[in-house]
C-alpha cells in the first residue's frame, strides 16, 4: 500500500497527489464506517426481536394472571354471597 502512495506522488504533481491520497483515505474510512453501521444495525435488529419476544411472553403471562385473578375474585364474590345467606339465616 505504501508503494502505491509513493508511486502516486512520483507520477502526479504534489497537490494532485495529496488530493488523491485524501480521497483514498476518505473512501477507506467511509467503507469502514458503513461496515460498522451495518454491524450495529444487525445487532439492533436482533436486540429488537428479543425485546419483542420478551414483551409478547410478558403480555401472555400478564393476561393469564389477570384471568386467574378475575376467576378468584368471582369465586370470592360467590363465597361472600353464600356467607351472606348463611348470616341471614341465623
């Protein structure tokens, strides 16, 4: 890679060579940044999918807990009605 830079300076005028080198360096860093952005995007998509799965499971668990509590409340309400009838009979 160094020989490429040296040959650029030998074959071109100094300002043109510096411009070419700067463009090459900018292109290299641009590719590197794009690769890092792609890696982050893939990692974020994976994390988002895990979070969605967690929320769906939590929603299912919460729904079943609410259903159980509603059933228990209805049973308790029936028991209180029966207890009320027993107290009236005394």
